[in-house]
C-alpha cells in the first residue's frame, strides 16, 4: 500500500471507530434515557440514588427531575441537558465522584423553576436583594441535598 492509500484508509477508519465507540458508550451508559423526562434516568448514576429515594417521598414527587433541574423552553432544555450530560460523564470518567452539588448555573435554573411553578405564592415575597434563593430556606423540598 502506498502512503496515499494509508492516509485515505485512516480518514475513513478513524471516524468510524470514534463513532462506534461513542455509540457504544451512549448505549451502554443509557444516554438515550436522558432525552426523556423519566426520573429513573437519574438513577443511572449510583450517587443519585439517595436523591431519587428522597424525591419519591417528597412533596414534589409529582414533578420530574427535569421539572426543576432543566429550563422549560425546548432549546434551553436540551442545551442544559447536553451541558450537564457532558460534565457528569466527564466527572464520572476522570474523577471519583460520590456526591453531586449544583453549580451556579444549575442553581439559577432551579430558582427559575421554583418561581415559575410557585409564582402566585412568591409574587408577594421580596428579600430586598439579599441574594437569597428559594432553596436557601426551603432546603430539601424536592429532595434532600
């Protein structure tokens, strides 16, 4: 084989292998389940079991994980899901993760959803710009954290 054929073969084989590995990983890790609103998708990770169990007996058990943790407009919803999925996968691959904590972006989404669902209740609440969030006082409402 000449060098040109080898390079051409590598340009075909390398992407095929990468696509195959990504597809296998996506299937093996049940990545497709994250495209749904089923709360059991969150149970794919062992560190989420305690959150899931607490959620099952909480006052918010009729609201899916996505109801609180992702935006409700379709574009932002899937952007946040992709971002979270990437970073969760990265953390589980390269770190020893035993607990997830919401980062500021996730906290903003949860806060938006608290206000969206409870707008009639919170419309009269004003914290005077003290930076408090709903879950600062209502910790553990959806599940223990």
